[in-house]
């Protein structure tokens, strides 16, 4: 399992790091220079789709063709969950005829549905576990400093 670390760096400010040295700032809505966790979820879905189909798109449209992804969501006011995530891939297939564009678009949809780990995980409804360590010696998982005899 890949380890990711998120460390508090200030009030409502965190920095996430991976083992390859990449960093991203995480904060609340309005936090300067940071992503919210919800934005990162959306970016993960769009980024996964883009990375999944990059070779397919480049092979069909060329290395220099425009290729971008955007993400958005549906969310009820005051809700702490998204009702839907929306990913748009904007790929320049203008060099292809209409039938070829439709075939490539179908291949893109199939590739994302079969291979995009993020979208597949979200759609599956994968459980999220939460373990808490408190620095207390020898506490069992799920207990906060329970007394032992």
C-alpha cells in the first residue's frame, strides 16, 4: 500500500506528501493557495480519467492536440456530501471524421469505465476506515487511552 502523509502546517492548513516528493496544500473553502478535500476528490476523478486515456487520445489525435479535463459536482446546500461528480474530457479530435470521433469517444468511455481506479472506487461505494492513534502506550485500536490492569 502506498503511504501518503498529511501534516498540519497552520490554522486550517495541511500539506499532503507522497513518497516521490510531490506536495499539495489542503485547506478549507477560501483557503489561499490550497485545495479543499472535496476539490481533491473531484480532481482525482478527472485526473484519473485523463491519465487513463492519454495514450489513446495521443495515438489518435497527435502529441500536440489539445487535451484537458474539468471536474464539477452537484451538492445540496448545507450538505456534507456530493450527489454527483461530473468529469469532462475536452479532446481535440478535429483531425478525424465524425465516425472516427464517435469510435474514439466510445473507446474513451470504455477505458475509463474499466480502468479508472478513482471513478470505479467512488461508484462502488468503498468503505473508508478511520484509525486513531493518540501517542498513548499500548492502546487497542478503537480505544482512546483505555486503562489497562
